[in-house]
C-alpha cells in the first residue's frame, strides 16, 4: 500500500486546528490522527470527521470519555498519566528511604520544588497530583517550596530553576519534573550555578529520553519513567491501517472500548542499561 502522510501544525490554537482539520478533510484523507490543542474541545473535529465518515485517532492529549463515545470510530492511544506519576513517586520514595541524608537539614521533611509541564494539560495535572500523593503515601513528609510552569521545555526549566536556586539555595532537597526535558533543564541550572553533584538535590523526570538515561548513568538525575513512544506509534499505525481497510480492530488491549494505554516503566541506576539501546 502507498501511504501519504500530511502533517499540519495547530500552533497551540484550537480554532486554527479546527480550520486545519477542515482543510484536510476537504482535500481528502482516510484517517485523522490528532494531538488536540485543547482536550476539552474536540467536538468540532469529531463532528466534521463523522460527517465525512473519517475515523479519528487522538494521541498525547486525552479526550474525556464522554467525547470519545460520541461516535464508534473515535480512539485514543497513549500512556496513563496517573501511572507515570505513581511510578515517579515510587522511585522517589525508594531513593529517599534508602538515603536518610537527603534530608539535608534534618527536619524530618523533604523540601521540594516542582517543574510542571503546562497549565491546563491533563498529563501535567495528573502527574503532579499523583506523584505527590504517592510520596506522601510512603510515609515521607513533604514541604512544597514552589511550583513553576516550564511548558515541557528544557531552556524554560533552566531559567525557572536558576530563579529557584537564587531564592532557596541549598534548602531545595528534591526537584520533581513532569518530563525529562525539564529535568535536564534543572541539571543545567545547577551546573551553571556551580553546585557540585554532592550538594545538589535529587532530580526526577518522566519520559525516558536518551539524555535522561545518560544523566541517570552519570548520577545527574536519579530516575525517570519510560514512556513507550515507539510502542504508541506502532499502535497508532496498526490501528490506522485496520480502520482504513475496514477491519474490526482486534488484538488491542482496549480500556473502555476506545482507549489504548501502553504501560510506563520505572528507570533507575539499577536498570538504566536495559533502556539505553531501545
């Protein structure tokens, strides 16, 4: 089969993305694969696709269940954000319990800052909530010094972290990051500030990027949660082909009939080599 893929950017504007989808449908396509700008506003796209009988596979930003049930040719492929936050919290708890010295000031609490992905993004909200709840559930007392949005971006995270280091200095004992790009930004901020590794807080990310895996090997960050992006892409492409050929989707691990979640995996210094060559 000859496959022609057109990629268009919604430029973080839901109205523009709706217009782009309309143009693509007018030009003719067989399948739509959509990373929604606003997960709460898929109705226009769904309505247009349904009118043209074009199946839609959403990814990255998960539509709410009620929207996905509007039509039987709507699907979502991604990771379970809650699982990623829980796993990050479990890694953090294991590291803290294994080294009581991480409570630098000995006050029985871990002072932390959190670099959050994006205002209103459901993965950021869920990861933030679930990681904090998981750590607290492991009997660790947390004291929040600051939350900062860094929009999943390494350079923004570095700038935010430089400000936090200037404000709190050595009081920061833990840095939680919604993704690895921001975790690497935090590392860059500490390097720019001249902090030796032994005087830095523990830093944790999510995604399993190559840069983060290397950083774990070099003890620059202490853990991440591997997001199976290749597996998600494979599931999207398989599902797209089945829908194009008019096949009933079979062999998929669906949740609530329409969702395909690929499991996350915890990564620490103990197992990082297993993930380096994926």
